């Protein structure tokens, strides 16, 4: 089993920045890929960004490309999401996700097996 705990959410003004963190614990040596998804009330959860734990390949949703950067620290079993140039459309609960061994599936299509509890990000206009 893998446990995921997010931190770093909060309230920021349009144009501001936030950095989210996700600390993984448990069988972290089996993690193949991690990512971030988000959800707003009345909408389905959507993929934001993902990263392969080994090799570091990344993929982003079109809506965040050029503004968000995903990274990881393998030694700390921690993943980050640096969010810049935030706008009100980025307001959502952000979830950390992880999956164990998986092959030949694009990062954005990953069937995430593990989810954190979520952290609220609110961008005011």
C-alpha cells in the first residue's frame, strides 16, 4: 500500500504562485508514476500533470502547460507541483495520485490507484 499526503494549498491572487507537495509513504519503492489531478464542484476530476518516478518523463494538461512544473525528489519520496501565473480557473481541490507498475499507458491516461485527501487551491480575481 501507498499513502499520499498533500500540502501547500491556499489562497492566492491572480498571477500569483503556489507550490504543492505530496509526500508518499508505505511501499514507495514500487511507485512507477505519480501525478496531480484537480476537481471543482460539479465537474469531473481532471488530469493536471504526471511524472514517471524513474527517468522523470512528464506530461501536462494543455490548460497548465508553460505555467505548472511537476518534479520529484526520489530520496524524499516527495513530488511537487510549482504553479505560476495562477488564474481563477485554476481554483480546485488538487489531488496527489500514484500508480505502481504500469506499461504502455500515456501519463495523462493513467488509471491512478492511489489518491491523497486533496488540498484546496483558491485563486482570487
